[in-house]
C-alpha cells in the first residue's frame, strides 16, 4: 500500500484534535495510551520472566551439579575409584564427591533447619559463585579445616557471626541403653557466603569432607557425587553413560528433574501473562476500531467532496487506514521506548517504590532472589512489536473500507 503526500496530509489532519471532534480525539488518545502500556508491559514482563529463569539457572547450576549420583543408605564405597571413572566420560568437567545431609542448626535459643554439604575445601573454592561471594570471614580458615561456611541469612537468623560457634544436631543419632540420641557437635563459623538466592543463603552449611565423614559416621565414604558438565543441556545423555559405571541401587538425578518445579512454574506463568497482557493491546485496537467508525460517520461530507473531486476509492481507504494505523504505530513505538527504559532501570525503580511505600515489594523469601532481575530477549521484543503492529493495522481496515464504499450522492443528501 503506497501513500501519497496528499493522503498523508489528510490522515494527519483527521488524527489531530478539533473542537467538534474532541470525543473522537479522546478515544484516539486512550487507544494510543492502551497500546503503549500494553507493549511496554509485555516487554517488561517477558524480560522479568527471562531474568528470573536466567538468575535461577545460574545460581542453581553454580551451587548444584548438573548431575548428582546418590548412593545407598550405607554410602558410596571406593568413591575415589568411581570418581576417577566418571571423570573419563566425555563432556564431564568436574566430579565432586561429597556428603549431603539435613541437620538442625542451633545457637542459643534459636534453631533452624539446614542442609550440610561436606566436600573437599579445594573443590568448593573452585566454584566461583561461592568463592567470590564470601562476604565475611575467611576462605583460608575453611581451607585449613578450622570451621564451616554458613549462608549469611542463616547466620544472621541465628545471631552468630564469623568466629562464633554454632551447634549441629543430626537426627541420625547414636544408639544408647536409653534409646537413640541425636548426634550433636559445635563448629566455629569460618565465614559467611551470600549467593543472592534466598534458599541457599538461609539454609546451606559447607563443611570440610573429613569432618563431615566423622560427624555423619561415614568413614572413607560419601553419599553423593556431583558432576559438572561442559554443556548442561547434555545432562540426560551423560546420565545414560554414568549409569554404566554405578550399581543399580544408586540414583542419578539431573538438574532439570531436580528443579523442574521452578522452571515449569516460570514457563506457565510467562505464557499466561503474555496471553493476558496481549488483551490490553486487543482492547486498545477495538478502541481504534470504534474511533475510526465514528470518524468515518462524521466525515461523510468530506468523503463525498473528495470523491466528486476525483479521489478514487483506494485513496479514501488509504487516508482512513493511515489515520487509524498511525495511532497504533506511535503507541507501539512509545511502548517499546518505555519498556526498554523501565527494564534498564528496574532495580532503581524497585528501590524507589520500596522507599516510597515503606515496605518491600519484592520479598526474597517468596521470590528466592534478592533483586528483581530483567533480561530482554531481542527476538521477543520484535515479536511483541510485530504483534502490536499487526493488531493495530488490522483494526482500521474495516472502517477504512466502509469509507471507501461510501456513495458521495447519498452522503451529500443526508448532510
């Protein structure tokens, strides 16, 4: 559809506000605002959903292995030999034998549930997500076996800081003449780590492997072996090869299965939000449709005069199509700019809203992360823009076609 200078001038004139057409202009203004808000909201929501997924993925895979082999209740014997075999599998970058057990951590009158992971200090400090985020205390003390690393939120909830003592209580107790008593032992805190994911910062304790073997009574054994791969997406294929080296009583869990609830929930919410927010653009398009119908009805005399002066039906159609489509075009561009600016400054806006409201609008206990993430996908932005433009361009077609079919004689007769 080619537009001439005269057609563009007439379309722009019809879009402008005039006193006798103020109501139509109000409808056009609300339509433009609706499309802009719809496009901006879609871009923001998609960016936040992508940010959530990426942040969760980077933190989960920075703390947990891509594959984990769990032994039987008696543990994994000769784990060093098994680890050496697993390191030979193509695609495996790192193999970390460890002990994973749940405990109760106490300090004074406060108690919290926690997950203890006992592993070689050198292996732990190879993980940059942990090693680079020790915010208090010393990694050197942990390397020398002089204490445990505790999540910052867990330590603060207990009221204990690096250098203080915490007590671990294991439900796997010692059998005595009066029954089974839980195992209890105190450890100094070597340091705090803060990954930025609430679940880990509030419930994880790292312990040197030899001390974990002693505390959980697994001498020369571990109960889990984590594997880190060069490509996380190949986890299930590598799991099939790992199964050839381990007894049938052992279990293999890949990161996708272990965290499926997180990512499935995000994907479902993302799809539903996209559908709901698309309705905002659709409602705005209906406003364009109704506004254009009213404009055509009010411009019957102008259309008749243009037709008698030689304007063809195609010219009339293009004029009214352009006047409606321009609303959608400007609204879409405004929405893209607004969405990009919002996502670029989303953390600043979050802090400003929290300061203004005097409360937290993004609780890490609910959302698992301490900051609101946003990561735009250029492909998704283009898809949103194309969808908004398609809806905006389809809306004025029917009123424009009606204007083109208007009989000039009939229009002048009823004026």
